[in-house]
C-alpha cells in the first residue's frame, strides 16, 4: 500500500510507481466500491473492454424475435426490481 495526501485544492499526487499506468492528462472514471474504496479506471480501458464485446451478437442470425423479446422482458423486470429495492432502502 502507498499512502499519499489530497491537497486542499483536491488534487492528488500520483506516486511514481503508478505514474506509468496513469499518465498526466489521462481521462479516468472514478467510482466507489462497496467497501468504500475509490477505484480509478482509465477511460481507454473501459472503451477497450466494450470494443472487445461490441458486435458479439451482431452477426447472430439464429436469434429469434421471441428470444430477443424474452431477454428484454428479463431486463425490464430487473430494472423494476432494482428500482423497488432502492425505494425500500430509504424507508
């Protein structure tokens, strides 16, 4: 573990051993995981992961309209359940 400080202007000095992975000027996404840790991910890594799977299903001609409709219904139900769960947490 490497310890560094956030300045009063909310800047963070990146320790030397991490500079190669996070060069100055690089666009990053910052999230907080369930344990409260900040996770810094270079946007280019996210784009690369998305590009890897992009079009994975594009050439699939064996997917029926029923299968596509079924998956949409599952996703819709997941979103509804998730929204309900968020509402319950505030009670």
